[in-house]
């Protein structure tokens, strides 16, 4: 690498559903984290990697930081704490459309303020505001605490994302890349495929069911021109199993069709996807079940 090359890690934090994953995808330039309109979509610390001739930016997408009610919720908060420690910069994402408020202050106090690195506030979803309504939200963001920069953005449309990227690159120290230049994420392929299935399930399931779904890839077998993937959707109750399968298996078929199409793009090959549904009672509250599911 040429002299002056910069590389480093930036944590992206915020309360649930503020658009952290959408922002990470926008900064990386391709989809590395699943997105949905459901809170707590992100359940792992996912690293998206952007490499150019002059820098490598490693972005850690984190679960929404919240006051936990289950062992799973507590574990998700631990993931945020781990991701925010020892980074080169931290981005607090807030939702301008929903309004900057106490939840954002809670995240700032617990996860942003203690860090000794540069701090940037990304005021997201300004595309949903009309006129000059973003100005009060920028002022409220400034009241959260001391930031090096406050940037209005729309992760959805890309507005302001280029400016945010420039600011983040300036925070990176000089040094060699942390990952091989061709990598865009550190997720094992099995985890990435499982997350695709969960994203498609989140898109079609309603009420409490999406929060009770976990996905595990049980088998991944590559052939010459076809990849066989067998995955299990785990739910907490028998009634949820029936909802996920749907009448005549239609719901599971819809999830599978949408997931297979995206898997083929990720793998660059035709995919045969076999989905099954299993009940693991109250898995969100069972530490042993959480361990089995990889949390």
C-alpha cells in the first residue's frame, strides 16, 4: 500500500430503528446488513468494509441500544458495548423524522460519551422532513452532548452520506488495511445466508412473531452449478410455527422464494433452499438456547 494509507474501525450506534444498518450499507456501497422496519432487526455486531486506494473504513453495525427485558436484549446491549470500545471514531445515529429525544440521550450517555475517540452525530431520515423542519432536530442533537460534527443525512437517498464518509476517513489513523481489499464484510457466509432468510421473514410476518424468529443454516453444500442450503427458522411457540408456515405452506414458500433470489446474488450461483420451522420454547429468555443459536 502507498504511504499515507489510512485504516480503522468506526462503531455505528443508536437506539432501535433509527437506520443504522441502512447507513452502513450506504457507506459501504452495497448491502452487508439486513434491514427492515421492525425494531431490533440487527442482532449481531456486523462489520462492513469499504476499501479504496487511499483508505479502508471498517464500520461496525450494532443492535439498537435499549433497556433490555430479556436475556437476549441484555446480550444485544453487550454487543453494542463491545463494538464501541477501542474504536477510531463513533457515529451516533438519530432519527430526525421520529424526533431526537430521551432514548438518544440514553445511548449518548451510556455508549458515546465514555469513548475517547472522535464523536459524530448523524441526524438521519431528513428526507422525511419538509421545509426547514430539520433545523430543530439538529439543535436537539447538539443538546445531547459534545460532538465533533453533526451531519444531517438520509441513508435512504444518500443525501449527506458523502460528507459523513469524508469526515470519518479523516478520523482514521495511518496504517495498513485490516482486511483483504476484496472483502466487504467479516460475516461467515452461513451467517449472512441465515440473516437473509430472517430479513425476508421480517418483511412478511406481523405482530410479535418477527421478534421470536431466529434462523440457523444447518447445511451448506456447494456443487458445480448449484448450492444446496438447508436452514431452520426457530420460533418460541407452536402457534408461531403455524403462522410462519402459513396456510398450505404459502408463508414459508414466500420467505423461501425471496431469500433464494438474494442468496443467488450473494453466492453467484443457483441455489436450492430447504427451509424448516422448529419450536424452541422461550429461546429469548433461555441462556442455553441463546448459546445454541450463536448469541
